[in-house]
C-alpha cells in the first residue's frame, strides 16, 4: 500500500493541496534483516511443499494476530494446494511476560475434520500457546497437525511442544516486526528488531 505521500488523490480533493510529513520514530535495532527473512521463508516454503506434495487438502491456520505477515508470505510461496484459516488467542496482554494462561479469542471458521493442518505461528516462546492450540485443533478431528514458527526461543521453553518448521532460533530478547508487536507497536516493521520493554 502506498504511503501517505505516494497516494494519488482524485483531482479536486483538498488532500492534493496538503503536504503531509512522516512522523520520525526511532527504529528498533535489527536482529534479522528483511532479506534474510525472505530467503528463509522461501526455504521453508520449498520444504513444506515437498513434504505435502501428495496432499490436496492442506489447511494453513494462522494464529492471530502475530502470524499474519508470515502466513501471507509463506502461503504465497507454496507450490501445493492450500487453504487459509485463522484462530485467535491471547496470552501476553499488554505486558512482555507470558502469563501461561492462554485465552481463545476466535476459533477456526472452516471444517478441518479429516484435513491436514499446518499451524503457523510468528514465535514460540514458552510454548504454552502452541500446546493449547494443538489441543484445541486436535478436538476438531484433523488427519494430521504440524507446526511452523518463524521464530523460536528454545531457552524460554516451559512446556514440550513439537515445532516441525522453524525459521530462526533466537535468544531471550523481545522482538518486534514482521507481525510481532510490543503493546501493538512495530508489527509492520519489515525486519525483526529488538526492543527493551520496561517491565523486564
Ligand atoms: C504471542 C505470539 C505467540 C505467543 C507465543 O502472542 O504471537 O502466539 O505469544 O508465546 P508462548 O510460546 O510463550 O505461549 P500474543 O499473546 O502476544 O498475541 P498476538 O499474536 O496477538 O501479538
């Protein structure tokens, strides 16, 4: 989508006579570049396409909100039939520490009974969210469930949970961008950056 300055307004719109300046903000330091993300997402897409080559009913389930950009890029690079659904959960609220108590905000819309499911997460930290999700989705009777996460914090794991496709392992830093936020900020950064929340 075009930035405010690039939008072409209809002739006569009073917006054409206004000059809008972009607010300058401090960009978080980069941990993983846009190019490295692109390359890794393409590799994951090739791997997933090969693994599901004989499957014609793959359902990719994005976990809202954080996975929306990863899901969009990953799904468009697959070379196999796939459909998209979403489920929404929340565990962190406005703070930076997992409460461990995961809350279902919105269930999947489609019927996944007998279908092959790939859960798509932006990040697996303590593992509570993914474990909870696998339990919920298993109750819908899918043929199989696998998991993909762009980021994994192996040092923060509190529960054992299988991750079949991992983009990058990272340390304990709080990361933003490419779908991930801190208090809803920085989700649309094109790279993965690091922030230091005050409550850590
Ligand atoms: C984040 C992230 C994962 C979860 C991982 O979601 O998107 O779903 O935390 O943490 P865990 O492994 O410790 O359970 P969050 O609750 O921040 O919601 P959001 O995706 O809407 O930002």
